[in-house]
C-alpha cells in the first residue's frame, strides 16, 4: 500500500509501505474510513522535533475492522471502530483510574495516514459503534480519536464546572474543540484567544462568548479586564509553548485550574512564582479512551459536531498539500480520504 512518510523538514512523500498485518495476537487491522493531519504533526514537519529517519505519519483514525488476532475478544471484523493515538490494555491500574495514555503497556499508534492500520491492544484501545455510521458522520467520529478527546481532557483537567468562566489559549483544532467541550460542560462564559477571523467564527459557533486577540502579557491583561481583575476559573492551554503556558497560568484566578494539553516545547516554570499563584496545573497526553464512549454518543445523537474543525478535505495521496496548508495556516485541520 502507499502511505505518508516524513523524510525531513517539509518533506512528506506518499510512497509504498508494507501493508499492515497481525503481528501480536492482541492486534487488529482496520481499513481506514478517514484519517487526518494533526497540529502536533507540524512539530516534526517543521524540523522542531527531529526524526531519526523516514517516519510513517499519522495517529488519528477510524474505520472498519478487517482482521483481528486470536486473543482479541471484543472487537470483530466488520465493526466500525475509533481508537486513541495511544494503545492501551484498559485493565492496568492507570487505565482503571482513567489514564489510559499512561497505560503500563501503552504503545504509540503511528502510520495512520494510509489506507490501513495495525492497532495494538485492540480490545483495550478500540471502541466499536453500534452501527456503521453514515458518511457525513465520519469527520466528527474521526475527530474523537484525538482532537475532540484532547479538547475534552483540557476542559476536564481545568475543572470546568457549570457557570464557570473559562479562557482557552490556542485557536487550533484542539483549542476550538476545547471551547466546544467547555460549552458542553456548562461554562457560563468562554473567552477564546484568537487572531484569525475564520477561527474566531468557529469558536463563536462552538460557544465562545468573548474573543481575545491579544497575546502574552497583553492577553493576560485583557482576560483580567474582562473578569474585573479576577481571572478565569478554568484555563485550557492548547499550544505547548512557554508563552502560551505562562499566559494560561497568569490568566487564572487564585484557586483556579489550568488544563494543559499542548505538547510542551521550551516550557519552563518558576517554582516560586507558581507557588504564590494558588493555581492548579493538570494535563498531559489526553486519555482519549476514557472519553470515547460518551463522545461517540454525543456525536450520534447530534449534540456535538466536532467535524466542523476540518476545513480542508483532500484525497489521501494529496497529503503533502494538506501539510502545506496547515503549516501556512490556510487550513485549521486537513481531513484525508483514502
């Protein structure tokens, strides 16, 4: 089969790769209904995260099960499934506590920008839908495999409560779906930090009540101004830079919480400064598997439509253009159809 392979900075090729097969008895192989490009894929694409050699790309996926290993009990060929970017057994102590992305046997699922994918630990990783969904539901179901689950975790980690005042740092797909998540959790006010009109529009559609265009210290000052000097109850950090993390912490009221899900790049914290803020920090790689069953239900009953973050759809063999569009901020998120 052919799939996306990153060779170096801004060098993505769609080329021949070995088709996936069952290797371990706990594996499944799925035929992709859709895949996509993640904002975190841009770190290696831009050369910020170096790669050791040609690397198959992609970690977001949904599709039809083609084959399963002999030890797989709950997943069957013909089912439509969604899974997380981390495979997990869903039985270890960390999984039972709801942190499947820290599973004792976790494995990163990679190479999903292709027509088919091997998923380890299928019973613990994949969630089957009741029925095979209609084609128009595929984008929203695909979003659950990472960006919607990650946005939801950001809101959950930030302790968003009904009536809360929330700020969201970052207007990529995760930040926008963090807005949607906060709205679903009952936030009373949601301040989305964004400089891009198309993203501001979608943030409003997802539930943002205020748009903050300023960044850094000016962004913090604007949040404080909007909250009469208090700060936000909950702040979602969805970028991963030092500036975005400090903007999040300094925008939070004493006793408030920051949920951080942006993969950190160059983030350093001053312990003494943090000590005197009385701000809680919680985050990390999102335990998407914890949220999948409930999020699938929300999509199927029409409560949420996270697939709206996909503003560019391309054939899978045009994957390099998808990367360019996101790198140049011409697209929020690219959906790829095999």
